[in-house]
């Protein structure tokens, strides 16, 4: 049995059809430095995909400080993100930019199936 062929369609159906939330996944490809101008520019790729948003939470840090987190599932099929997510990537959701801080877990076999992502608001 090929696990990827069996379970990738399940992940695609659940995320794209059952729990679809439009997001933009921004893959960070790295930075480059131009010594003549002194500028650092980031290179990115964007994917307009659907995600299964699990939760959006607020954590009080004492006083008036607080952080917001977003937990979501993405799939790695043709309508998802074809690459392994990494910290430093971003997700645009609900008019907010979220920085990926953890990927836990990523399910894979012969190919990527789905990833659970936790991100923090900028």
C-alpha cells in the first residue's frame, strides 16, 4: 500500500472541501545582500491556498503584553503547498501576517501529505 496515494486525497478533501479557509502561504526563499546599495532583500514564493484553521488564540504575557497564535493544517497536494514548511515562512490570514514558528507534525511517506503549523502574529 502506498500511504501517500491513500491519504493525500483524504487531506486534500478535508482541507479544501470540509474546512476550507482561504490563506496565502508565503515561502521564504532566503535573503540577498547588495553591497553597492547596502540593501537586504527577501525572496519569496506565494501560494493562495485553503487551510484547515484549528484555532486562533491569545496569550497574556503579564501587564498589557499579549501574543496571538494561529494553528492550521495545510496539505501538500496540487492545490496546496508542494514544499516542506519551515520556520520563517509566513501565512496571511484575516488581514494579519503570521510568522511560522513550528511545524508539528508533517505527515509523509513517499511524498508529503499534510502539515500542522503554528504561527505567531507580527
